[in-house]
C-alpha cells in the first residue's frame, strides 16, 4: 500500500534527522539536547502512564499493558476519519451538522482559515481548488503525516540520547536505537499507520474533484468512504499486528537490543 509506505518514509526521515540533530547537540554539550530527549520521554509517558499505573497495580502482565495502550491508540487512529466527516463535509447533512458547519466557518471565534491557508499553501491542490469549503478537504492530505512525525521525533530524540553511551560511535548508536524500535515497531507502527493511510488514499482519490470544484462529488465520496464501516474494515488485521507487537516488545526487544549492543561493543561503555 503506497500510502502506508509514504507514512513509513516520513517516519524514517524524521527519525534519522531528529536523532542526528540531537547527537550533534549532545556532542557539543548543549543543555537543550538533554531537554529535548527528556521531553520526548515525558510526552509519551504522559499519555500512557495513567493506564499503565492502574494495570501495574493489579499485577497485569507487561504484554497486556503494552497491548492495551497500543489498542487504544489504534482505535483512536481508526476513528479519526469518521469523526472528521461532519466538519469536513462541504455539504453538511442534518441539523447538527449544519449548526456545526455555521459555527466552524462563520463564527468570529473560529478565524483560523488564514492560518490554514499559510500551512497548506505549498500544496498545489490547495492553490488550485476554487472554493474555501473544498480547500478544507486538503486536511486529509496533511493530518495523516502528523502521527509518523510525532513518533519519529520521539524515537529520534530518545535514540539520540543513546549518544551518551559512547560519543565516538554515532553510527553504532544509531543502529542500537533502531534495535530498540524496529523489532516490535515494524508491526506496531504498520498497524497504527494503516487506518490513517486510508485518509491519505481518500485525499489522493478526490484531488481531481477538488481542483474541478465538484462539491457534490466530493461530498458523496466523503459519505461513501468516510463512515465507520470503511474505517473499521482493517481493524481485525491491525489488532493482530499490535497484539503481536506487544508480545515482541515485552519479551524480545530488550534482549535483542542488548545483543546488538554487545555485537557493536557498546555494552562495556554503558553508563559512561
């Protein structure tokens, strides 16, 4: 699936760039770098720690703890497109949808369209789409990339902090960082990317309709592909992916990373 591959490519680029920047700053003794690494850890922990603390209190297995957090993240990703449908529909249907549409587009408190214009202006489709209502659909081509960017930054900052292991081996530290992510991340991130990749595929399919200004066709496509049934089509397969990833993360990732560290000669330098 090209859309999933695009999200993976985005994650890889953000991961490598953020890790390289943090490693460079750490090598110069920059205090900002340590702050970024700590912020990455705390940001992820803030979202999951309340759940993990409750599970740990009842002695839930680590696999179950990780699996539950990942499942909640997957359900959130799967619900994004259906939840966006009412606000994104250029032809709102129903009393609630019409009220929300008027609030979003006409209320003085929501003068956000100028900022959106600056954000989306580099997109050729946004510039060529004739009406503001249809321009808003370009969000489906941007929002899917937020998850791989955030996860890439978090992994890159945490991986870059491994530079403290031994400063003279940046490539080895990069490989160690990947060893801490990829064993379970290949399945976990793919499972999370699949539902949001559907948004990206939808955007690519309606691009000609946006440029043509075909409001009826865009609205019909949104109602056909933006409901709960299409969004949950991949849920069984993605649940299996995140469940297997939880087992791997709880039982295999750390031993694998330790083996990689020994192979790279980093184990002896740990904590130095």
